[in-house]
């Protein structure tokens, strides 16, 4: 006697498999949820618009400087914002009609030597201050900070007299020493904070493995402190590159002056050659912009050194 197989589930029969089903249990005909676009709040939109406005305000002077550098001589006083044609020859003539090439070499030499001098002095000073708790450590750091309050302009008379006695007027060394001295405090301060954030146990482990104190510093500490070192380098270089007042007083020979002073030769008593002045200004900012854009990420990480423990 045969038994009937029931079509009802749970009655001993197999459950019917729906059409179009797969082993994963998902139906190929099921609709996928639609992904919505990112929605910004009204506050975020206002902040974004404000950021764009601020960016445009800061960029416009540089745009105006570039446009003026490309203006023909007969359109310098015209009302139009954009000239009828761009005079690219201005960037060629500015080298022939001035000592801009020599001034550029002087700026590179002074900024590079000042940066090197600051690193040679600040690295051992900051490392010792970060690792040793010597008597007067707090007073030393306070004095380093106080020196940042003095500006070269306020000490200009004393500096001039000092370099006159040392017979260093109208020389590169006067600018190197002044720029190095006035940027040393910032370098010591930021490198001390960065060395303090590096665990001393890393150096001790390296010395256990046979490295000397100097070897541990060179192989362990300095690579970890590289963002702080790069920050000190870029700020010292930019400060030395942009220095104007001291260079104007201490150096009088045109071909020995840095670029910041050299471009003032286009400011005459009766006439100002604006197209060459702005062309020289564009040349002056290009190296710093390239350098800062290249190592900007190191500058940000170096400035936040020691802020989180």
C-alpha cells in the first residue's frame, strides 16, 4: 500500500525551492538599495563657502603680482585688470637690467649657511636639554623663549657697531651670523619638544645591542626626529630668505645684497619700473613655495610635536 506524499511543509515532504533562488539564499531578482549622495548640513556649506572666500582673498595679491609682471610698459597705468597681451620678455629683461642673478645666489648662500649653522648648534643643545634634567634647565628654556621677543630691527645700531669692530660689514658672514642667531631659539625650542616625545628606552635598547650614545642618536633618535628637524630647517630657511632690514643696513654693495634688497633697485627716485619689480618678486617667492610645498607634511607633524602624550 503506497503512502501519499503531502505537499504541505512539515508533513514529511521536501520543501519546494522558489524559482530563481541560489545556494546563498539571495534572489537574483531582488532590488538593491539605492545609495544616496552625501548630504552636507547648512553649517558645513557656510563654512565651505567662507573657506573659499578666504582662500581667494589670500590668492588675489599673488595673481595681481603675476599679471603686473607680465604687463607691457605702456599698460602699467591702464584701467583693465588683464593686459591686452602678456609681455613674457619682462622675465628675461629683469636679469639683464639688474644684479638679480647675483642677488639670488647671495640669498641661497645666506639662507643655506644660516640653516646649517642653526642645525649644528641647536641639535646638540636640544638633545641634551631633552635628555638631561640639569640644574637651571627651566631657566635656560625660559631664556631661549625670551630671546624670541627681540627683533633684529631693535638691535640694529648695536649690530652695526659690532660688525664694524669685527670688520664684517658688507660681507656674507654678517648676514649668516645674524640670521642664525635670531632663528636659533625657535629651533632649540621645537627640537627640545620633539626629542622629549621620543622614548629614551629606544636609545637604551640600541646601546644594549652595542651602539654608543652617538650611534644611538644617529641611528635611532635622529630618524625619528626628522619631522621636527625638517620643521626647524624650513622655518629657518624662510626667515633668512625673507630678511630685509638687517641686510639693507649691513650690506651696501649691490651684487652682495640678497634678493629682498636687490629688487629694490627698481624703485627709483622719479620712476618705478613696476613690471620688473613684480617679476623679481615672482622669482623671489618661487623657491620658497616649491620648498614649502615639498615638505609641508613634515612641517605639520613637526609643529604638533609634544602636543599629545
